[in-house]
C-alpha cells in the first residue's frame, strides 16, 4: 500500500505526457493495461512520431526493461519447484517496487510470491486508473512533466526503498561499481542502456568479491 501514492502520481504524469505527445486517451490507457512498464512507456513517448520508428522504439524498450532479466534471475531459487504457469504468471507483474518488497520479506524469513502477485495487481490497477485520469485531465505537455520532475517521482521513491535493502558494508562495493558503470554508460552509450550496464557491473563485482572471500 505504501508504494501506491507514488505509482499513482507517476501514472497521472504518464497520462498527461501521453496526451501531450499526441496519443489518444484510450491508446494511453491501453498501453498501461498491456505494457505496465512506467520507464519504458515514458521512453516510448520521446520516440513517438509519425510514422512510428519501430526499430529504435524496440531497442529503447529492451534496453530499459532488460533489468527484468536480472530481477528475474534473483528470484530463481524462490520459484524452484513451482508450476510454470505460477512462475510466468507472477513474472508478468514483476516491477522494481514489488520485487524490492519481496526481497525485503525474504530476508526476514518469508518465502512467498504473494508479495509479487498481490503487490503487482494493486500497482497495475493503480497505474491504469492514474493513466486514465492523467489522459482525461490533459493541459500539460511532456516538457511540462519533465520540468516539474513528475516522471521522477517513482524513481525517487524506489531509491529510498533501495536504501532500506542495504545489508551493510558488504553491499558497498557492488553498489559503487554499479553506480559508476551506469554513469559511464549514460555518457558514452546510447540512451537507456545504463540500467543494464550498471546492473551487470554491480552483479559481477559482487560475484568477484564473494569468490575472493570464499575459503580454499
């Protein structure tokens, strides 16, 4: 429930931005119903022209959502033994925030994909409703949304959530490497690849750290 207010604000911002980018309200709502990926949907708006540049759009979407490969891999052990339809059904609702809630619960000894499914369903419903409200409200453009930083509300909320997941000094090296790699990717790579680059670099740093510390 705690994540729903920022999800709502983010969804309203997307609805407003979508109308400002020229999308019909019903199309913006349909995109939120089917896609359910806030950052990717905002990236699509930057590329939305006539005719639609499908290849750049697909590449940008993959670059942003590639982080789900890493998120999904981190849940592999939790999903072991479950029926495939349960696993894949749950993964369609995977997002940064319910993943963080699931990981936090797992560290307390709970092993329940219900955090992913229940949280995902509530976030999806809120996201779709907020998109509709934003699309109906209108009156602002994509530039206005960025000026008031409405597109960063959910990012800021997730950043504060991430701080709560820090286990101590053991996380400092991977987090530092991930941050530096992501910043480097922003400067030297095409847009949107920094998420995947930072995640992979931080993961490799953590793996290397564990291998060095492993006895024998």
